[in-house]
C-alpha cells in the first residue's frame, strides 16, 4: 500500500520570505501523480500544484514550485514571497489508481 | 470556490443512528470520491463512484455506503454510527477517472457522534 509522510507538523515563515514543506512517499509503482493541496480554515481543499512522475521537470505555478526527486521518493513544496493568505494546512497527496492517499499535513503560519 | 457543495454543514448524531450526507458535484463531473478527515489528520479515501457505480473502496466497513445519481449528485450513508465516525466528510468531484484529473473538493460536513 502507498504511504505519504509529512514530517513537519507545523512550519512558520515571515511574510515575503521563502519556505519549503517536505513530503516523502512510498510506492512500488512507476507511473503516478503527486499533488499538494491547501486547506484554509474554511476547510475547502484547493489544489496548489501537481506533478506527473514520468516528467523530470519540476512543476511550477506562480509562487509555488516543487522539488521532485523520484529515486528518493521525495516531493517538497517551495512557497516563494510568502503572503498572509498562504496560511493554511498543506497536504501532500499521491495518486496511483483511483484514490488519493494523503499525508498528515503541515500547518503553515505566516508572520506579518 | 470549487463549485462543489455539501449539505448539511454540521450534524450531530448519537451512537447507533444512521446518517446521510449529500454532495452536489461540479456540472458535468461524472466521478465523485468521498473522504473521511479525522481531526488533525489527512483525509482518508472511503470510496469512489463513476457513472453511478462504485469504482473502488478504501479500508472502510460495509456500513459506509453510497449512491450517485444521474445528475451527478451523490450521497454517503453511514449506518450504526460509532464514536470514531466523528470527522469531517469531504466529497470531491472530477471529470473522468484519469489520474491527472483534478479532484474538486467540497467544504465538507462536520459529523459529531455522541
């Protein structure tokens, strides 16, 4: 079974600074997708960024980028120029079949 | 806003009762997945429906069941409620089964079992 681990329960960043959230996963599959989701206090889960395992190029979406290391099974999220609105729970998720497997989440706090 | 709605927002039940949670998918989305998110944890996959048929199930007992309707709305039913069923229940809709398809999540229903 696939597992996703987020080792940082909580992270803090100063506004306008850069922060990196860590994620590791375990799978025997070679073809899969990885996602980062943001869950603000309003609870609605929003997709931040996705990465296809067969693509070596790291995905980028505006201030959000990933560092995908397939051999190490690592998928970290970098948030540049952090904003107050980035404060939320962030979940790393794996999809090999028809289900998403989520990590335990990292709470990101942004200090003004 | 993702265009996915859920009702009710909050619900309080007692142990042994039955509950029905509802989800309205984005227009045209033929796939819906349900997740259980316990407090302080990541969501766990319950099951998925595709074109009104169950298309995969996580590690949940049969007392968790679902329905998907032709208009792509769906229900999650839980029988014989237990205290551990207290959680946020999320539905997510998507267009098709392809793994790269984004799943659009609703705001969730907070279920409390006393």
